[in-house]
């Protein structure tokens, strides 16, 4: 364990090491053979690496191997302390949900019935969408529909 | 104005009228020539109808014309009172943001620089994504990237 | 829709009708051929009835058929407004989670890896457990393990 | 006391020592002759060890004996600061309670009358439930029913 | 059911009926053969009457018998919505707990070990304590000690 | 001042020193000639010692005399940050107040008129109450009644 | 009781009746022989009238005598729901306390020792203070110092 | 800047230095030729010293001159984090405002019209008011009335 | 008073009456000879009309004269309940303050010293600012600088 | 990276370095050829510097070049943790919004239709406005109007 007391310290080390290594998140992900979305979330302490992935990450970023046991255990997730986020970029997503949420609820109910879109069996893809009026951020969310069990 | 005192009462009338008319939200939207996502949000009191759209909606749902002035004025938006939503379907989106938000922030910064993805110059599209392991909800978010102005 | 303006009014009518009918929740559930846990939650406005179940419920409780469209649409769920519950019986469950939650997290991680216990593909069973030192409440929770998708 | 200033520091040491020792929580519990659920909660700072249990734990994990006075005194319990938990795995339990709580209240009232299910004279058991459609987490909660005293 | 839609309306009726009847809470309790503390709490919607007690109360206060089914079912309890109380008299008790709470915790631990003082197997007695420097309120709280179960 | 920067550090030192000295809180109080309730609260940073009491305490616990100026100045009191407490033992008291509070308010009004029970001209006494069905915690609260001044 | 269901309805009636009667709060107070500060607070539902005062008030404002039982019982007090006030005039007082509060605490400790300034054995006086640079509001607060009891 | 990183560290140093110097707040204020109320607030980090006052304070308390730049810049003010204060002495003022606030609002409106009492062009004076029934704390608040501008 | 019970009902009537009258807020303001910003705020229940202004407004909007006493008394102001606003348009202003607030604080300190920009001796002006890249909203805020009084 | 672990430490260093350098924010901005409003916000950790700007800033303030990677990456923005600000100067802006916000909403709707004033394509200008009755703070906000997209 040595130099790290908890996952937050490992995350801070990763953030600094990536800048030091001069790599983008997309490059780190590419070297790991995974999506940039998952890898970035995992590096920031929200996902769990396999032992092989953790080894590879330590190699790519020249991280102390003491980080490995922290990288391979499921972390306490979530970053908002039960509040809307303060950061303007992140707040916009909360606002989209606040404005369009009831409509999303109606449309999923109409198409699928009572249930949810999984946030676990879930993936996302973020791309630049070129547009003459100004490029757009395109985010594709894909989550398994899970129907409420009747019992 | 007559039978309605505020927009909430109009929304409640729309919700009941749609069921009474036996129309899905997608059908209402189709008759208006607009997306189901925007129309549902607008019917639930989050968007503003043009005069023509309001007339058409009143005709489709047999709404009292007294609803029209309420439909054509920008409403007070937002439905969460500054909290995460309680409903499980809606909460999953808050959770996605809480878990993947910092990664989204990093990746937009990496691709675009400092700015936000607009929640105003924004559209969404919700579809059923067939999958042998269980169909998925596919939501495409598209928002204009807005760079912070340096001044 | 007539006599009901929203699902809350339907719920209030069900609560009164059940007392008037002199039936326990277990009896209502038995007549519907479903568990008492699901039926009670559904009657209290947290689950969605099929058309047949809604018809049967209206018959059992002599409910006005105007209730049916409300019973068959997915409701906005959740009853706590983002807070711990005030009621002592309900608070105890929040407290169990506050005290044992981190241990549950560790043990599920140890047994299953990173993921969650579903609250959707989920069932519960509540029984009296006779005990000479005082009968106990025995609650069995069963939820599908959902591993985080790596992508 | 020496190397520890408070129980939180002891907990952090236990967490690191267990990984270092290469033991699962279930193995630690087994060596103590207690359930994995209670032992994990106790190690994480929510329960009180007897002097003998504390000695045994220090031996199993090679903990500094200075930890003992902290392990044998009742800790300040609870981990949520009066909010719902942020972590998705833990939040699901809060959500179950928010959705099924009023039904649990009704069914305990129907079976037992007015009172609560104890969170103190309480035990839990967490198991993997094999299922061809995906293994399940099975949690059995057992708490003494405590009737409200009439006085 | 008739004239009452829920327990809150019954409580409001009791409050008015008691004033109309010209009875103190102590007198109502005396006629029921129970303590003034329990009876007042029960009348205010926090406790459950037996069928006989409910009949007696209806007689004493000339309440409509439609109140009875509400009086005999366990109510949703708690009156603070998860906050400290605003009323100065009630706030003082919250403050006593905020100031003396950690000391109470230490002293119960010292005397009994790890556990709680029950708020269910609990009674209280409130008396005027004559004092030449100004009479005092004397409140005796008695709750069963419940040790944490080790399992 | 030397080794202490604020009262919290003094409190932490007292907590450790008492364990090191092998004294119960009741013994510390006894040597000071004061009640265990007041002394424990004072040691935990909620009350103010006289110069003599502070000297005595430093002697009893072998505290560094640099603690004295902190012990003799009125501290910032209160330990809950405006929330209900998380600890189960402490929460039960909040719950008692939430459930019985309105009744306490009515009964004090009935007996004394409009005013409060002082939390300042206040004392408490905590005892073990032997009971064949399980010993009880008996807490006696005594506070001066303070009538609202009419002016 | 008749026309009023609770104290809030009585307060609303008083507010309207005073305007209808064309009297200032100071005039109402003067006719009652009490201070304008206490009378206004009492009329707004924060203080308790004696039977004679209630009769006089009903006469002055031509209030329905059904108001009397509500006026003579101690009300649930406090108007902020545990938050800072929104109204700018009221917020300024919260802000004064937030800015000068720790200094007030130090100065009372320096002059009186550990204790509080009573908000019950308390009076206030609000006057216009003529000033050539703009008249000032002068508020004199007088509260009995209550020392913490050592026991 | 040297030994101080921010204003909070300067405040902590002042608090310790004053005790070390054996001076009361009133004495410090007297040497500065200012009121004890303003000086104490300023020393606690809520007000801004002029260069001369800062020099004088450093001399009186033997503070390191590195404190001066911090003392002469307007600090971020306010000490409550948007909540009511926990400390009983401070809470009483919040309570006075919660109970008497609406009356204060009415009386200022009656005397001055629509506006506020300034918390900036403001002074306060705290005195011991001898009283045979127990000395009182007398606080005089004086703030300029600021009428809302009509434009 | 007649048809209105409080200011909120008057506000609702104004909102409907303006639409019915087919007048813009700017036109209403113009007829009153005041700015559109102040008049709109006043009509929405945040400012106080003089008797003459109230008469004029009643005439312009054909309001029942019973509204007048409500229009001429200072209202309880503020519309956010101590939270950030939910509406996206309003939230942007909260966000500007959250992002630029500390800079505003520094710059006012640099230019004026310690004090505030008044929100009372304050006016605002909102205009459309034509811009080939998209018109802009231009808001000019003007508030008197109020220096903290040293006393 | 060396001497800085995160952006907050860089911000703290900038704050101290500016004082040490004896420069006003306006002077720092002038040397950078940018507005004082943007530069101050950026220095306080709310905006992103280009590489050239970061180099220039490090030169102007004699900052360690290790600060540069932190200065050129988009920071997590926002400083209020989802609450109104405590500082009186900052709170006034929140209050202006709470009081005038609904009017701003109406007037933007009247002039532009449904949309927002951007907080991203945004600039502000803060000036001293000389006034014989006391100088004023004049703040000009300019934000692009963004209409809601209909889709």
C-alpha cells in the first residue's frame, strides 16, 4: 500500500501522471483497448479495473504499483453529494433532466411499459458532431430496459 | 382565461385529454409534425407552443381554447425543486451524471476546450434499440458546443 | 376520467375502499393471485397494473372504473422527497442501511465484483418469524446482480 | 494510544491491513467465528468488539495493539450524514425503501399491529442465489418486532 | 368513512372537539384510564387506539364514529420533516440533545455497553416540579435498553 | 497555548487521556465533585470549567496545562450541524421528540401556559433502571419553566 | 369554533380586519395597552392572548368571537421552516447575526460568562431614529442573561 | 506573507494571541479607539482594518506583521453556511427573528414604508443591564432605513 | 377586501388581466410612467405601489379595486425559498454569480473598499442588443455602493 | 507538477503572489491585455488560460511554472455548493435575482420569446459610477440570447 492511503489519493496521482505523460484520455483508453468514456470514468475513481487493466494502466502512466489494489476494488461511486452539480457543463445535464425528464418518463412508458433504463448495463459514446452553425456535442446513451418484476 | 387559472391546470387537462382521446404521445407529435420528445415536454409544461401549434393541439385533444394563452407563453421550467429526482427511472439519469459526469467534463475539455454543451440549442431522440439480450433504450443527445467567451 | 384528477386521488380512494370492504391487503392480493408485497405497493401508487389486474381490483374494491386508466399507467414513484423517512418503522430501514451499508457494499464486491443488486428485477417477501423471545419480522430481499458493463 | 487518534484512523488501518493480509472479509469473519455481515460492519467502524474479539482481530490482521481501545468502545454510527447515499449499489436500497416502504408499513401493521422491526435486535444474511437468468443477491433481514408501549 | 378523508382531518376534528367539550388533555386521558402523555400523542395522530379506546374517545369528545377506522390503524408518525423543530419550546429539546447527546452516548456505553434506549418500549411522564426560584418542568423518560445483537 | 490550536484538539486529548488513565466518566466526575452528566458534556467541549475545575481536571487526566485556557472559555456548542443525528442511539431521542413533541407542547401549555422548558437552567440525570423484562435507561430532565414575557 | 379551522385562518382574518378597520398596528396595541411589538407578533400568531386581551382584540377589530379559543392557546411558533428568511428586510437580520454573531458570543462570554440571552424573558422596542443623513431604525433588544447551570 | 496562508489562519493566531496577552476584547478595542463590537467582529475575520489599525493591532497583540495584508483586505464574510446557527446563544437570535420577524416587517412598513434596515450602515452596542431579577443583555441595533428605489 | 384573500391572489389576477387586456408589460409600464423592470416586478408582487399608482394600475387592467390595499402594502419578497432557481433562464444568473462572484467581490474591494452594492437603492435596465452573430440581452445593474460603517 | 497538487493550491498561490507583487487585479489584467473581470475570475480558478496567457501570468506574478498545466485546463467551476452565498456583497446579487428574477423572465419572454441569456457567450463590465448622492457600482451584463430549439 505504501504511498497511498485511499482511492482519492490514487485518483489525484493518476490525474497528475497523465498530464506528466503528455497523453490524452483518448490515448490512454486506446492503449488499454477500451472506450475513452469508460477509461476516463475509471481513472477518476468511478469504475473497477481488472488486474490486467490495472497493470497496464500503471505501465502507461508510470504509476506506483501500490495503486493496483485500489484500482481493482469497487470504489464508492458518485460525485455530487446528493445535490445538483455546480459546474456549468455538468449542471446543463441536470437541467436537461429537470426539463425533459417527465417527457422521457412518458415516452419510455409508452414504448416499453413500467421499468427503467439501466445505468449499470449501460454505455455512452461522446463525439464531436461537425455543424456549420457550430460543432455540436453528440452523446449517445444506451442502457438496457429493465421491466419492473411483478411478483 | 375562464376555466384555467395557471399553466399547471392546463397541463393536467392535457394529460387527461390525451388519455381520453386514446392517442399516444408519438401520435400527438406526429399530427403536429414535430418530434415526440419536444411535444411531450411541451405538453407537460416545459416548452412554448407557437400560436399555430397551440391551435392544432387544442384541436387534436379537444382542449378548451382558453388553454391557448397559457400554451404560447414561456413557462417556468424545471421539475425537481433543486433535488435529485425520486422516481427510479429519472434517478438513473442523475446517477449516470454523478458517476460519468467528471469523465464527460474531461472529454469535452479534451475535444473542444473550455465550454459547455448547450441545453437550449439542444435536441434529443429516444428509440428502442432491439437487442437479443434484452432491448435497450437509446437516447441521443445533441447540443451545440458553446465556448466560454474570453473578454 | 370523471371523478379522479390524478393518481393520488385514486390511491386515497383505494385506501378508503379497502377498509370499507373489510379486506386485508393479503386478502386483496390473494384474490388477485399476486403477492401481498407487490399488490400493496401497487395499490399505494408505486406499481402498474395490467388491464386485467386493474379490472379485477376495481371489482374487488368496488372502485369506480374511472380509476382504471390511472392504475394502468406507470406512476411517478418514490415517497420520501429525497430525505430519510420520518416514520419510525420506515426510518429503521434507512438506519440499517446507514449502519450496514458499507459492509453490504464490501460483501457484494467480494462475492460478485463491481455492480449492484437490482431494485427493479427485485422481489421481497415479508413474514412473521415466531420466536419465543418475541416474534420477529423476516424480510427476504431478492434482486438480480447486475455487473457494471465495461465498454 | 500512540499511533491512532480516533476510530476513523483505525478503520483505515484495518482496510489496508486486510488487503495486505490477502484475506477476504468472509475469511476474517470465519477466523473470528462470527458472521461476515457483522464482522465487516464492525471492522468498518459500526459495531463494538469484545476484548477477546479485538485481540483476535489484531492478531489476524497484524494490527497495532493500540487499536484495541478504539475497537472495544461503542462508535458513533451511521455513514450517510442524513442524506440518501450517492453510491449506486447503496442507493438501490434507499430506493427500495422509498418505493416499497409504505407497503411494508401497511403489512407489518396488518400482521403485528403498531410497532417497528428492530434495527438493533437485528441480523442480516447475504448470499449469492444462483439463477439461470443471472445470479441474484439474496438478503435476509431479521428483526424483532417491537410493539409500541401503551402507558 | 364519510366525513373524513384521512387521519389529519380526524386529528383536526379532535383538536376542535376537545376545546368545544371544555376538557383538558389530562381529563380526556383520565376518562380513558391512560396517561396524559400517551393519550395526547395518540389524539394528535401519533399512536394507535384499540377499538375500545376509540369508541370511548368518540364518546368523550362526541366525535363522529367515522373517525374510528382512522383511530385504530397505525398512523404515519413523526412531525418534523427531517428538520429541527421551529417552535421554541420544541427546539429546546433538540438543543438539549445537540449539546448533551454525545455525553448521553458515552454514559449509556459506560453503563450498558453498545446499544440504544428504545423509543418504542418507552414511556414518559411530565410533571410540574415546584421550586421557590420558579417552578420547573420535570420530564422522566424511561426506555428499555436494547443491546446490539452480535451475530 | 503551545500544543493545542483549538478546543477540538483539547477534546481529543481528553478522550484519549481518560482511556489512558483507566477512569470511567463517572469516576472523573466523582473526583471533580460534580455530576457525570455535566462533566462528560463539559469534557466533550460543550460546557465551561471554572479555573479550579480546569486545574483539577488537568491533574486527574494528566493533561498538559496548555489546555486550561481552552477549558475555561465558553465553547461554540452544538454537535449536529442543524440536522437530526445519524447515530442510532442519538437518533432515538430526535424521534421521541418528533413523535411526542406536539403532545409535550400541549401538556406544558395546559399546565404552565405559554413558555418553554429551559435548556440552560437545566439538569439531567441518567440511571440504570433494573427491570426483570430487561433493564431500562431512565433519564430525568429538569428545566425551569420560562413564561413568555408580555410587554 | 365555527368559521375557523385553525390559527392560520384566524391570523388571516386579523390581517384583513385591521386593514378594514383602518387602524395601524400601533393603534391596535395602544387600545390594548400593550407594546406595538408584542401585539403585532401576537396578532400574527406568535404569542398568546389572555382571555381579556382576546375579548378586547375581537372588539377592536370586529372579529368573530369564534377566534377567541384560538387566540388564547399557545401557538406553534416560528415562521422560517429552518431556513434563512427570503424577504430582504428579514434577511438583513439573519446577516447581521451571521457577521456579528461570533463577536456577540465573545462579548457576552467576556461580560457574563457562559450562558445565553433569553429569547423568552425578552422584549424589544423599535423606533425611528431621526438622522440628517437619513433616518435610522433603532431596535433595542433586552433579554435576561441565563447562566448555564453547573450540576 | 510567510507564516499565514489565508485569513482563517490569521484569525486563529489573533484568538490565541489575545489570550496570551491577557487582554479582554474590550481592552483591545479601547486601545484601538474603536467599539468592542466592531473590533471583535473585525478580529474574528468579518471586518477590514485600515493600515493604521492593522499596525496598531499587530503591536497590541504582538502579531507577526505578515498578518497585515490579510487584515486590510475585505474578507469573505458570514459564518453560518446558510443554516441557522447551532450554538444556543446564537440560535436564540435566529429564533427571535423567526418569532418576531413578521412583526418587525409590519412595524417598519408602518413607520417607514417599503425598504430595509441596513446591515451595512449599521452599528450595534451590547451592554449589561442591571436588573434585580437577574441582569439582562441589552443590545441596541441601529441601521439606516433604506427605501426601495422606484424607477 | 372581498374577492382577494392575500397578495398572491392579487398577483394571479394581474397576470390574467394583463393577457386579457392584450397589453405587454412594457405598455403597462409606459402608461404608469415607470420603467418596465420596476413595474413588472411590482405587478408580480415584489414592490409596493403608491395609492395613485395602484389606482392607475387597477384602471389599466380593469382590476377589482379590492386589490388596492394589497398593492399598497410592502409585500413579503423573494421567490426562491432559499435555493437556486430551477428555471433555466433564471438559473443562468445564479450561475454567473457562482462563477464570477468572487471576482466581483475582489473588483469592488479594489475600487471601493469594503462594502456592498445595494440591492435596494438599485435599478436595472434590460435591453435587446442587436448583434450580427445573434442578438444579445443587455442588463445594466446600478446600485449605490454602501461602505461598511466603522464604529 | 511539483509544488502544486491541484488547482486550488495554484489559486492560493496566485492570491498571495499578487499581493506580494503589489499589483491590482486591474493592473494584472492590463498587462495581459484582457478585461479585469475575466482575468480576476480566471485567476480565482473559474476560467482557462491559453498557453501564452499562462506564461504571461507566471511572468507577471513570478509564479512557479509548475502552475501552467493547471492554468490551461478547464477547471471545475462554481463556488457556492448549491446554496445562496453567505457573503453580504455576494448575497445582494442572489437577492436581486430572487426579487427581480420573475420580472426578468417576463421581459425577456416579451422581447425575445422562449430562451435564455447565455452565461457562456457572456461578458460583464464593472465600473464606478460617480453620483453626488454616493457613487454607484455599475455592472453591465451582456449575454447572447439563445432561443429554445424546436425539434
